[in-house]
């Protein structure tokens, strides 16, 4: 999802003399999908750390799934500052002229505080910046080390070891994999892991872009492999929230869960001292485990904010170590884009940093690496259909391909 080169500020852009200062006063509205307890408290802490006392931030919170499913409608009448995702999903709305250009926010000091990779992920197809990265995390297979130690289990490195471990967990009376798909996005994470492990990073990227077919035998093999693993997962995932599935890991009723690092927010007080992960095991020696999925969450500005100066000051603030420190002090289940944060990372957070830094290829997430219309209206519902009845996979993939040809080739 790399943006084209040419991310310098357009000529004539005036960056403020004081880093991040736009002389703002008054009220600014902040949209929020941080509806779980720790993220909610962390966001408030970050807002409270805004250095400009002349700006009042009004937070308008919506349930995470509801916000995500209604983003297109929301952007017709949005808050001044908007939570969203880096990469393709941000560029999609920037191309529709629904977002405000915040290149001057980057030029006011973020260029020197955030790495080039984060800037690329924040850049539209026109070379301007529309996004401020806030947190990121990694998708993997999460587990409680104490549970593994109690049973003499070790993280698997290939499919045979994964199925053997799952058999051992089942024999011990555990559900091997906690699993949920309420909102239709959690299953996308499992699909991504299986697809780039079996078929490699480039095939995955090309499939998301509509340059490979959903009826390709390589895609069919993803679902065949997935179906073979479904007996190890909690049944009937479509009606289960990810938080409900996570509770099975927290309570040691399930041995593992394919999810993001934010699983840690479900542990009491956000204590992740007994939480670890391993990258999804190798499924094809040709591709190994060289690809990881590390979504970047962050903030955008509305096309016509009611208080542009305040919106830009808040966006700048969110890109700084001060704001990210304030958030991470409450919610330690993610890591910060800023290299200047002073919060002491837990071993889990350190492992996330190392895994992302060492990966040759990094994806965002299915619903961020392809068209939002395709992800929300096609991929999500069809993956749910597969989970409800895997025997319908041929008709499901035929439908996905016919719609991909319309949506992705438009």
C-alpha cells in the first residue's frame, strides 16, 4: 500500500514558527470509536495533555463496529478530527475529497518526529498528508505463557506442529482457538495470515488490488486449509464479539487466539505480563514467516472543519510523544509511532516493535489494503458465509470475484 514518491509539502505551504502551533482557540470536535474502557480512558488522557488551554476538545464517541460500518455516511457530516486507518482506506477518502490536507501539520514538526514509513502510510495519492499515525500493533497468535508452561507446550513453527498443539489442547479440555467474527472484520485477520503464509506477500497484495482472481486455486487452497483448522476454533463465530472470544483466553478456557495486540486491553487492568504471541506458523517453505500484519491507527481532519486551527493543533499533538505517552500509560496493549516516547514498554510491546522492524514485508489488514466498498460489502459478508457453511465455498468465491471485477477494476 505504499504511496507514490513526492511527499514534500507543496510550494507555498506555511508551517507555523512554533512546532504544532496554529494560534488556535475555541472548541474542536473529536470523533472517537475508542469505546472500550482502556482505550477510552487513554484517549481522554491524551486529550487532557493538549498543551493549548485555549482549545476545548469535545469527544463524540461511537461504538467501534458501528463507526466502522457507517464511515461513508459519517464523512458527509463528520467531526473536525476523525479516527481512521492508514494506507489504502485513508487514500480512498482523500481521493474523494472528503478529507482536509494536513501537510502543514507534518511540516510544523512531525517530519522530524515520525519515521519515513509512517509518513508514506499517511500520504495520499496526490503526495499530500491526510493522516497522523497514533498507535500500531501486530496480528499474530496470542496466548498465555503460564498456560503453555503448565502443560509443557511450545509455540508451533509449522502446520504440523500447530495441529499437534491444537490436538493436545483439545485433549486437555481446552478450545484451541478462541474465535469471533461479530462485525465481519475479525475473520479477515485469519484469512490474511493464511493467504500470505500460503501464497506470499505479493499475491496477497495483488489479490487485494483486484489483480489476482478470488477463483484462483491458490485462494481455494486458503479456504481448504482454513476449513481443516475450523474444528479447533470456537463454533459459530459470526455472533460472537472479539471481546467475548478474548475472555476465553483471559480465563484459560481457550489456548490461543489469532488477533491483534489490543487483546491485552481485555486483561484485568490491562496487565499483559502473562500475554505473549508468536507469528502465524509457516505454511509454505517458499514464503516462510516473512510477512506480518501491523495495522496503523490514527487521525484525519474533515474536509471543512468548524475550527481548522484547533483541529490541526490537536492532530499535531496526537503525533507527538507527549500525547502517545499519555495514551500508552493507560492502554499498554499497543505501541507508538513516535520513537521519543518515554513510557517503559512491556516485554510484549518490545516484541511487537522487534517483529515489525525485522519483517521483510508488512501489510495493514484486509479491510485497509483493499477498497472499503469491497471489504465491507463483499469480503466481510462472504467470509462470514464461509464460516457459516464452508461447503458453499465455490459459489462464495465466484460471487467475490464477480464483485471484485466491478468494484476493484472501476
